[in-house]
């Protein structure tokens, strides 16, 4: 499947890297890979037409801290995403250095947590992953932090436009072994939160419709109390227009939870997919554009694995160069960073020893595709938006990623492979605001950038 193109990364040296996010770091409208450094500089890898060049400024480089998780979202509704960098200089509990929250104001980079008035709410507990959520459909996002051995945190701007920490207020301030988190509209228009944990049950926070949350993991049967979760991915595993869940357990059985007609989730992972491994990030995507999703399992110190849905069965695929039997994989992210209609895969390494980054392409194959990028009212990526296409008697759903995998965040674009099909009947966008946009017969083999409707009324275009 994958072909190594590490040569396209300029100055790719050994380092300890963890989380990777795909976002517009410098505000020029082009996405970059933000790669965290654990005692090494954070990187901003920009595609310059020939390769990936680090363009990080002096502030976000921040090489004196141990960065691990990262996510981006528009916190203040100005159309420019802020970047949350979770630092963890200890395994669990209190840490020496707080997190960063980088913003671009007037072309200048600032750390919002560095302001004197913010010191009382800065996260000073070790954590792992961070995701973003528009919990009320306002177009302004909050950052949700999965701490380890300390209460989870939720940061957003209050009515006075001051940064506040509201996890207790909205019902998500649980203390557990937080590992991976993801935000998606599982049960309707409102965006929910799923937290995959270690040394404690998973948590499934259903949005109550008013921006507060209730844990329903036990009722849904996915608490997995005896396992030690790592990476998670949300995708439509069986073309029914509903979001399903795949996640990995560290040296335990991996899960593929599919939503049934009864509304509950059922684990359908076959033995080969469930086989335990030293797993880190999990990514769901159609890498070869054949119209069937693949699951990439990024492992630490043992071969990576790739599974695909073939004839409605999940089977292990030839992963190609991305097998990495001696790779110390931590985080990974996907994006069509070069604009060729196929996804690229960037893998970070570290933890046990320094290693360079890995970068993989998929060979051209003639398969068709459609990419959809919804925007907020302010013009920022509308993370948490549900995008569904209808073609060839199939209904396929994807969510615009707010943070997933493990420590990471994918590109804010729904990428649909179409195989040999040359038309799509309809495209439906369900925004966190509850507004729905339907586009009939969109042209394929293109990126569609869809602005949010001016008013909260459903649209048919």
C-alpha cells in the first residue's frame, strides 16, 4: 500500500516526537503538519511544492518543554485556529510546566496561557491527548484535555470573552488514565465526546443538548474497564451513514464497534484485527481511494498493521514500506498535503529512543475521489461537522476531525474514495449548529470548500 518518501522531508533528523496535527499554523490558508517535540523543537512542516520544510517561528518551536499532544480550533470565532499544545514532563499527576495555547493576533504569535491572569487555570497535570468541540453549535470551539491521574479539562471563552476552565460545570471533569479523545455527533446534531482510557473505564459523554454532558459508556457497552486504551478513530465502517468506532488497547484486544439497528454498539473485530499489539495511533481512511476504508495501526517497537474492508470482511492488507518493524511509533496524521487527491501519512517516533519522521505516499491508481471542507461562519475549519455522501446505493459518513488517533489531529477535510464510480448523487453537511446543507450531484475529483450558511436554515443547493 504505502511507499516511503522520507526524502521529501528536509533536515529529517533523529528526535523524540509525539503528537501531529494538520492545521494552518501561519494563517496563510495552507495546511501544515504541526509535529510536537519532547525536549526537541516543535515543527511546522509546510509543503513548498517539492518537499516538507520546517517553517516554525521562534515561539511555537518551544524546545524547552516536553510536548506530547496537539490540536487546533477556532477558539474566539475570528476565523483563525488557535493551537493547543499539551506538555507532559512526568508520567502522571502534577508537572513542572503548563500547556501552551498559541494564537495569532495581529500577525503576532502569543501564548494565551502565558498571561498573568491565566495562571490559575493553566493545566498543570500530565496528560496525553487533546481534542476540540463546538459543544453548543456557536462556531466557537473549546479544547478538551485528557489528563492522566487528574481531572480532565475543558477550556473555552466565557460570555465576557475570557478564557475559562469549565469541565466541572458541564460534567466532564473525571479523573482517570486519560489516553485518547475524539469529538463527533454520534447521537444527533449535537457533538459528543468519547474518551478512551487506561486503568479505568472508557467514558462516552453524550451532549444533553444544552452543552452539558452525561456519561453513557456503560449503557452503550463500550466501557472496556479491564483494558488499557490508546488510539481511537471514528468512521463509517459499513456504509450505513452512522459513525462507528475503532480503537486499540495496549497489549489487549483491539475493538471495532459498529452501530447496530438497535442503536447500540457491537464489537465486530475479527481475530486478526483484534490481535493485541503495542499500539499507539489508530487512523481510519481510504488511502487508495477504492471506496473502502482502511484502518492503520501504529505500533511501538513492532510492525505497524493495515486492515481493509474487502467484500464486507475486514482483512489484513499488505502495508508496504510503512510496516516499520523497528519503528518507535507514537503519533501519526493524514492529509492530502500536496493536493494530488490522495492522502499522505506522516508518522512520528520517539519515547524509547530518537528516530526521524516517516512520510508515506500511495501510488496513483486512477480511482476517483471527492474531498469536502466545511467552514464555520467565521471561515475556520468546521471541526465536528458530519459529512455524508450518497452514491451507487451507498451512504457513507465522515466527521471533520477535531482530534483523534492518539495525541493527534487529522486534516479538517472529509476525504471520500469513490473507486471507479464517476458520480455522486448527493452530499449532505450537518453542521454543529444543527443546520443542514444538501448539494445535489457534486462534481468529483475536486476539493469542495463549503461556507456555513449565513442563517441557521437548511439549504438545498
